[in-house]
């Protein structure tokens, strides 16, 4: 899901490493598994984009991405 979002726009470049967003996978999955709210997930994603990647947050709809991520988790992982 994070690669599909591609917040820094690198996934279309075949030469770019495929692990660019691995730093967010563990935290996001832990939040999803614990039933974190959309607001909490959005806050986490915002912090990663601003603090880790150094990107400006106004270009992103973190709530929308958090909702999509929770939906993806519920459909594909929650019952495992």
C-alpha cells in the first residue's frame, strides 16, 4: 500500500530501490494490528513524511491515505 501511495514519487523509476518505504511498514502494520484510529495513522504518516523524508505535509491528504490503508488491511490482513 505504501509503494502504491508513493509519497515521494520514486516508484515509477525502475532504477530506484524498491525498499524506499520499508521504514514505515513496521509502524504502520503495528498501528493497524492494534486497531489504531484513522486520525492516529494519519498522524504517524504525516510525521514520517515530514520528519523522516523531510517533505512538506501540505501536499498530502493523510486522512485519505490512512483510510485507504485501513481498508486494505481489513480486506487482506485482518483475518489472518
